[in-house]
């Protein structure tokens, strides 16, 4: 998996763009980089664009792996807007439900404008 983390041109949040194939082993590394970006840019809101991600891990496997992340690390991430392809709507609904059950402030979107509006609205 390849990903890029940068500050949004609009300010107030970071953009993470993921592409290529992904495996569960990538999650810990990316999570560490997200926390570093939060500290570098002083933003705790993220737009995560997964529209070009292929070979997605199973949702339950992902949630199991994310449970192994350092305690308290998710709390540093305030809001996450995940931008996905509409063809993955069912997976997005399940993932959002599971992530919210873990206490994350996350919402999946299929329209970039709506995702950005949600992120910048207090």
C-alpha cells in the first residue's frame, strides 16, 4: 500500500490518500504516521481517501488489528471523514458502525465536498 499524508489547502485538517493493495500489516505503520502528522500539522481531523485502494482487508480483520494499536492513540484523532467509492457502500456502512462502536468520531462519504464540509463544521 502506498499513502501520502499532507495538510489540506483549506487548512484545519490533514488529507491521507491511499492507493494500491493493502494488507492488515500496513495498519500499524499508517496509524503511527497519522499520529506524527497530527503532531506536525496540529490538526486532529483527517480526510482519508480510499477510493483508489485495492485488495481491502476484511472489515473484521481490520477491526481486530486496529484493537492492537497503542491505548489512547485513537483519542488524539478527533474527526475522520473517509472518502470511499460508492461501490463499497455496504462495507463502508459496516466499517463506520464498527469504528463508532469503538468510540471513533468517523463518517464515510462518497462525495468529497460533503466530506470536507463535515470535517470543517465544528
